[in-house]
C-alpha cells in the first residue's frame, strides 16, 4: 500500500499568527517551523512523497524557497483534514498521512507507525464495519498538569485500541475517587482494574485510507466536533473507527508564544553545548537534539 504525507499549513492562528514562517526560527535554528516538519517527515521510510497544502502565498513562497513541494488550496476549509482531502483527490496513494505544520519535533518513526497501523488493521473500505479508516498516536500522561490542560487533548480507547472519545476535559474520570484524589503525587495513578497508564494524550498526526478521506469532507459536522473543536470527533460521531497507537515518542506542537519560546530555547541550549569539544558532532539533516 502506497502512502503519501500532506502537511496542511495556514497562516492564520488565533494564538500565534504566522508561526509556520516566523523569522526568529529561521535565524536561530536555520529553518522555519514548516521547514523542520517537511524535512523530518521526508525521512519516513514508508512514504512515497511529501506535499505542503496551504491557502497563503507567503507560506507557498517559503516552501518553494527551500525546495519543497507545495500547492495552493481553498481558503474556505474549516479544518486541516478538509484541506488535506482537497489535495488527496490528485494523489495516487492508498494511505494519506496528515502531519501538522506546527510540529517541528515530529519524528519520521511516528509517520511510519500510523501508516503501519492502517496496513495491519482489519478492513480496507470506507465503511463503519470494515475496521479503522484512520490511525493516530497517543502518549501516556504522567503529570497532573498535562491531564488537566485543555490544550492537551485526551483520548480513551477500547480493548482493541480503537478510540472511544477525544476530549479537552480530563478523561477518564474516576468517579469513586474524585478529581483531587486521583493524584497521590504529581504522577497520574492508574485505575484499579486497568493497567498502569490509563491516561493518554492525543498527538495530532493522522493516517487515513484515501477513499475515506475523500468522503470525510462530505460528512456532517457533529455537535461534539463543534463543542470540543476537535475534527476527529466527526469521524467517531458518524460511526467510523480510529486506531490509536501508544508511542513513547513525544511531539510538542507550537500553539502559543510560550511554546515557540520553549522550542527556540532548546536550540539556544544546543548552541551552548556545541561550544564544548565533545559536542561538536554535526547533526543529520532535519534532526533536533533530544
């Protein structure tokens, strides 16, 4: 099964406008945020190509400038998935991967994981009873702050690893304990009867079966999607399955000015470390010190 990555990239952002091409990132790290993402996902072994889909000429020009593949899309799309669906019509692939343009620390292994998840899952047709039509990733939550953070989307799954629900609220909730009693320390305690690590944070990288993706934009937007502002709830609300794979790899998106500063600070620390003789080893293209 052939797979192809599409990076939806819009200029407008309520919390950090123009973040994908902010010059500070280029000055300090040598690449724009969108450029980091592009070259990282291009290293994935299981994909045949990478394409940026944008509605902004400034982003288009930047991507062209660093030698990337990019197309202009409609400015009317309500979500990144709708933008990806537009360009998927012209892509010859069985699986389309959606990687957000503001995930500069995404790892190529994460792309390969969501591709393999659909390749292995039962099914293949875009119908609710034919296995997962999408796959995504999650991390184990291990702190009170992350569990309670509305910007950290939580996911709960069934025994086969299919998503039951995504929410910005703290889920699952231990009714017999109460919110404050769920934490014996700063670490999250697993439920009695469930394996340790019952709390998961969703990571915004998706793979889709192409035939389902083309149908996605025609599905009605659900009240849950509108309430949570989470586009994946449109999939669950219409009876389709999403496979969730738990990964040890962390991926911190740049959503706010604080996130952007944290990302730049990592490079400042790297620059300081590179002054030491033992730290002068050149990093491979597209990689960030971890």
